[in-house]
């Protein structure tokens, strides 16, 4: 998995490219842990290049969400299979999920 971070106007955007599963979740967790303290306004996870997310990936998202202390956690551009996993897990009600914000 490739991970890139971009900060602009108080928004921290983390773009993911690849599968989010047990072999990549720790890498994402390390990046998010490093970035969470500096999120000014909101955290956006760009998912357009992610074709799979496992329960371990969801756990990384939930952990990051809790550490944001009420700041928005936004999932941008999830494909239909990722969106279905979010729906089945009940996380569509927790996270903001948007097509293309910017």
C-alpha cells in the first residue's frame, strides 16, 4: 500500500493506494498516529484507489476517529465494495462518507 499525506487549509488528507488488510494496516496506523496530533480542522481519507478493506483496516479507522476528539473523519471516494463493508459494519453512521469533496 502506498500512503501519501497532504495538508491544506486545516485539512489533513491521507491518500491510500492498494489493499487495506492485515499486511498494510500497521503501516497506515503508524502514519495516522503521527498525523493525528497536527490535524487542525478535519481528517480526510482518500479511498479512490482502495479496492479492499478488512476488519483490521476498519479498526485502524475507528481508532483514528476516536483520537480526533470530535473533529470530522471523512472517507472520500470509496468504491462500492468498500462502501458496502462500511455499511455492513455500521460505520456509515459514524464516519462522513463523500464522493469527491475537492
